[in-house]
C-alpha cells in the first residue's frame, strides 16, 4: 500500500516538472523565433510590410544614385573647366611673354658692323613680324643678352646699341620668332623692310626657317599700377 | 511535497539546458503549456476539495495536453489555426480562472 501513492506522486512530479521545463523553454524561446511560430496570415502581413518597406528603400536608393550621378558629372564638368582654364592660362602666358614658347618659326640674324642701325629699324621689324602673325618674339644681342617682346615692349637707342625693355643689346641682333615661317620670311623682305634697311646701312641679314624654334626669354610681369579691370556692366 | 520538488527541478532544468524547441512542435507548445496549467490548477483544486487522485490527475494532464495540441493541429490543417488556438486559450483560461476562484475560496474562506 505504501508503494502506490509514491508511484502516483512520482508521476505527478514528473508531469509537473515537464510543465515547468516546457514553460521555461517557451518563455526563453519567445523573443528568438517570432517568425518560426508565426502563422501563415501573420507571415503574409509581415511579408507585405517588408515588401512595402523594400519598395520605399529601393526608391530611395534610386533617388540617391541619381543625386550621386549628378554630383559626379558636376565634378567632371568642374574638372573640365579647370583644365580649360589651365590651357587658357598657358596660352595667355605665352602671349604675355611670361612663359617660354616653342613652335615653328624663323631665326633672323642681323649683322650691323657699322653700328648704325637705329632702334626705329628694329622696332619696325617687330611691327612687320607682328603683322605677319608672329606669336612670340625674342630679341637677343651679343653676350647672350636677350629680351622678350611683349605688348608693352619699347625699343630706344642706347649708345652703341639699343635698349629693349631695360636690357641693353648690341649687334649682332638675333630675332627668334614663332609663327608661320613663310609669312614671317616674306615680312622681313618687305620693300623698306628690315632687310632693305640693314643692307642700305652696310649690314647683312640672314633669315633661317625652322620647324622648331625656342623662345625662352621671359618677360618679368609686373602688376599694373594704374590700370584696373573696368567693371563688367560698364564695359559694354 | 514530491510534486513541488518536481516542478522546481523542471524549472531549473529549463533554465540550465538551452534546448531549442523542435520546429514542428513550436505552434503547439504554448497551447500545451496552457492546457497543462489548467490540469495543474484542477489538481490543486482537487487537493483543496480533498478528492485528489493521482490517476485522475495524470490522465487529465496528458489528455488536456494532447487534445489541446490536436485541436490546434486540426485548426492549422483547416486554415483556422490562429482562431482555434485563440478559442482554446480562452476556454482554458476560463477554466483556470474558475479553478483558481475555488482554490481562493478554500484558502481565504472568501
């Protein structure tokens, strides 16, 4: 009689223990596997929600990518205009004489043993070269003295030679000119041009055409003291 | 005394061993737990009434759990699993409340 109640109590204990065990498992698993235990209807609802959210995010991605492309192309065009500006700056530097230049052109050597060649003749030679489309001009004298010819260049007589932009030059003079070689050569041979003038004074002029001449004299650019750019609206 | 020990042991085992519930059983476990709770409260009430019987408790416990799980399984097969499990919970909840009310009357005479 003693064994029976114990057996019954044992069975009750086992069942109640099982209940405790599964209840604890259930409570602990609750937060982990919400989706596993969800029913079909719930899952469909969750899926719908996720689909809508995914669509929203995809639209957002598309918008952001469009923004990115816009910004990238903006950076590209900025880069392009920067390069354009740099190229323009180099071209202007050649024009202003602040940078060395190279290209096809002529070298004109003027021998003036009498020393009678006036500055006026040299200056008119420069004018003739310019009218023939010279793009960069350099005048060199004896002893490697040289001057770049720019917009503000002046040529005056100076004792035994000439002074070009403050540099004293003596014969023989050597013009290095970049431009169309044939046109420049013809400019030198104008009637009353440099060749005529020098030959009359007993000197001799040699003109050499070349595919590649180098103008490496550089004009020291000084900021304008008086002239400032006029405001844009007044200019027109 | 022994059943209380068993409950304690079960809870401790559940806390110590990190057993994950098999996927196939996951929809039925919560229902089974509630059904078992119903049986336990019914047993407690029987103890209070002085008519507790081991055999009755064991049979009602197992039957409760199996029937509750079976009803939910049937509901899942019919496509009304969510509604049926709600119904089972409601019925079991009412039974638990009734049993607890009787226990309370025994304990507090009110």
